[in-house]
């Protein structure tokens, strides 16, 4: 004689299987979306065209102002949030946090501005490092923050 499972157990098994399928689909779409975003940026940068980043440094009295525009494409299926900020403890350097929300399938421009209070003193100093943070969030699932040296943009004359 075959043993029959109670109805509650069968229902829980069905819910478990359904949740497993949903979790696999979500993980798959997150991976796909991240890959498409990565591929879009890498293909643009490797083309040599580099139309994603433009900027300039201007002198305003003794201060130097870095104005940076970064075009952020989103080829994925989820909204992408990107922000750039600098360390408020940096001597004689100020910046506002810049952020942009990029819907799926669109591109937006992130505008970042940093002011070095005394550009000549900065250029003469031994330590030209300006700590910054780039945060990327694939809404609502994944978030990554990376520390960067914003001083390298000044040394290079921007991108």
C-alpha cells in the first residue's frame, strides 16, 4: 500500500519549488543586467572613442575647478544608481556628491564638480591623493562602493 502525503506537506513542497524557481530567475536577471552594463561600458572604452568621460580643469583665481561629465549607459534590465563623492577631510578640497539614476535601456550624464582651493599649492605638494568613492547600485539588489583617487584626474588633466 502506497503512503499518501498529507495536503499540507504537498502545498509546502509546491511553495518551495515555486520560490526556488523565482530565486533562480531573479539571480539570472541580476547577472544578465550586470553583464550588459559592464559590456556596454567596456565596449565603449575599448573602442578608443572614449565618449563616456569628458572634463576640464579651469582656474578661478588661485583655485582649480574640475568639471567632469560621465555618460552612464544602462543596457541592463534594472535601474542603475551611480554616485561619486570625495573625502570631506581632504585639505583645501571640496566637492558635492554627484549622483544619477539611470533607467533600464537609457543613458544619463553624471556631472561632478570638485574645487581645489589652492591649485598651485596642491600641485607643489608631495601628496596629491584625493580620496573619493564611486558607488554603483543595481536596484534593488546589488550595491558596490569603490575607493578611487580623484587626484589622478587632476594629474592627468582629466579624461
